C-alpha cells in the first residue's frame, strides 16, 4: 500500500512539473479598484483616491515563465494640494496596456503568481475641476501617453484570480510648467479565466 501511495505521489508531482513545461495560452476578463496618486517635486502633494479599471488579459507561457499582455480602461482620481492648502481634483480615464513577465508556482488549478513589466497609458479624456482660489496655477495638462512600471503578485484558484499590484510612473505626465508630475497607483483586481 505504501508503494502505491508513493508511486501516486511521484506521478502527481511529475505531472505537475511537466504541466509547467508545456506551452499554454489563457484568456480572460479582469476588473478592480485602483488608488492613484500624483506626485510632484517641491510644489504639490497628493492624496490617494479610488478609481476603477476593467478589461482583458492573456497569458502565454511555458517552463514556469509567462508573458501577460493586458488591455483595460482605467479611471484615475486624485487631489493635488498646494503648499498654501489650495486643492485641485483631477479625474481622467486612460487606456492602459501592461506587458508583464512573470512566473507561477503551484499545481492543480491553485497557484501564486509574481509579475513585473512596463505599462503604456493613453489618456482618453480630460476632466479637471478647479477651485476658484487655485485659478490657472493648477491647470494640469496631460500628455496623450505616459510610461510606468508595475510590480505585482496574484493568486489563482481555478478560473478565478486575485491580483495586487503597485505601479510607479516613469515618465512625467504634466506639461506647461508641470513637468515634474508622475503618477503612482495601487491596484486590486479580480480576474476570470475564460479559456
């Protein structure tokens, strides 16, 4: 009996290791919340405010390493505060395209993932409300695209996945005198594997 149990254990272990080597393709939907923050040097500080994101993901991998391109709409909100105490609420929507490289540890539909990679964001609309006291001092203009880097971890259980990521801005998103503004955010999301 002990030999049968040991044999079954080694077969399951071998199958798990072999399944990590085989090429795989996965596709699904994802959505969640983000907490975004604009940071500038010397002039402004910013509080984290909640936003959303929703879109598609794919995962192509073999030998325990995967490439995970994604495409999603992201609503980002933040509040800029001047040293004088004046505030400017900033809201915009972007199309974000992360291309992540990662690894997954686990078997039998349960696993832990680690991801990292660049993100390109394209601003789709611009809506900013200004306080009367701030006037044109807080005029924020965003380029049509900016670059960031994501670091994250996730847990997969069957067809569902949970993701927690941090994104730090690489490029400055302000212009016309606001060139030192960068965006950083945390995201928490739920993913559904369709196939």
